[in-house]
């Protein structure tokens, strides 16, 4: 009798979850972006949410929560209700680099999130204010050694793929550059264009318009081959550093214990949005390589990247306590 009562209670407890998953969504969905406006996080969220909203039948509300190397936004998402109404745009920083970079996090990178799917892979770009004499990566390395300790580079934050892309460049080139972390790409780019900082690094999607306008000069791109979106940008490999590659992957996460049916629905509409001709053209034009797929494929990539970037973090000696 006790066993039967316990079983019934368990089944009844599952009914609201099943019903909620079946009817999902019944209200707007919050998409948390772990960066300030003006960078790749805004570009991607603004590119996919209108179409995802149309497909899923509810509005996506973009919530910018920049700061602390994406850990503030990740902590917020990790503790949100596991009902699918809070999704986090995550990048290689959130789910790979921070796992080794931070000595302590308020959440467990491996256990507190469930993958919805990937969005895109985007190469890192290093750009300079036009007043800086260096015109390519080789010249920049030489100039930085001549001006030891006097050339700064701005990034969207500590531990971002952009930050570590330049740290890798410093390792292979012996360049002497000082990191100035910002709370997002937008403020960093604004200061670089104003000449307050001579270099800025971020993904091609946010830097391309300013390079095209001439307000910034592209130094190099971190992709293995030149990007069709910016064919004038030489790769770091072409500039004398063979094998060099620095790109970031982006995707969507939800809190762990989110119902599988809800995750499947979000994944389906994400992939449909990425296959939309308008969305696809916008991403490709700005240098993003679309990476749709299943939640399992996204989770597998994230797990493998944790180990890969742990070695990079150790090599650079970076650490946040």
C-alpha cells in the first residue's frame, strides 16, 4: 500500500511538467546575453530571435547581462527555473575557458546546464586604430617588442575567446601586449575607434563594419583560411604563424532538468531559424559559419573543448581567483 501511494504521488508530480512541456511556450522567453550590447552576443541574438519567435509563437526578450567574463549571466541562467523560459547564449568562454580559468564558480559548468544546440562558429579578429603603424601581425609583434609594455589591447572581457586568441598570438610571436578587459565588445570597440586604446580584439561579426568603414584597421583574422566576408584580412598563419587558429563557437543553453520535450522544441525552432534564408544570409555576410545540429552534438563539442582550453589556460598562466 505504501509503495502504491508513493508511486501515485510520483506520477502525479510528473503531470504538471508533462503538461507544461506539451503546451510550451505560453509566454515570452528570456534570452540572456552574457555581454554588453554592441558585440557578437547582440548580433547573434538580434539575428535569430525574430525568426525563432515567429516559429515558436512567442516573443524572445533579449536580456544583456555582461560582466565577470560571462559568469554573471551564466550564474543567473543556472539558477533560473528549469522550464525553458530562460535560455542563455553561450560561447566558448562560458562553457570551456571559464571551467579552467576560474578557481571557483558559483555553478558547475558540466552539471548545471543542458545544451539546446549550436548557432555558429566565428573567427577572432585583431584590429588597430589607424594611428598605430603596424599593418599586419608580424609588424605588430616587432613594434610591440620595440615599445615594450606600452601597447594595450582591449577585449570583451577576461577569458573570452578574443582575449585568449591574442594570448596565443603573444605566445607564438613573443609580442609584448597588455590586456585591458572590458565588460563587452561594444565599449571596447568604441574606445579603440576613439584612439583611447590602440588595439581591440573580438569576433569578425562585430569588428567587420568598423574595418570596412576605415575607423579600424584589420591586423589579422584567426580562421584557418581567409573569410569570404572579409577577404582582405590575412590570417595569422599567413602572417608568419603557421597552424595558428582562434575562433569561438556559440550556442544556446538552458538550466539542467529542463524537460526534454522543451529542449527538443527549442532546438527545432533554432535549427529552422538558422535555415531561414534571411537569417542565413545575415550570418554568412558577417563572417559566421552556421553550425546547426542536435543538443547531443552541442554537448559533445562543449565537453571536448573544456579539455582543449584547459591546456591553453595552463600555458598562458592566466587565472582568476
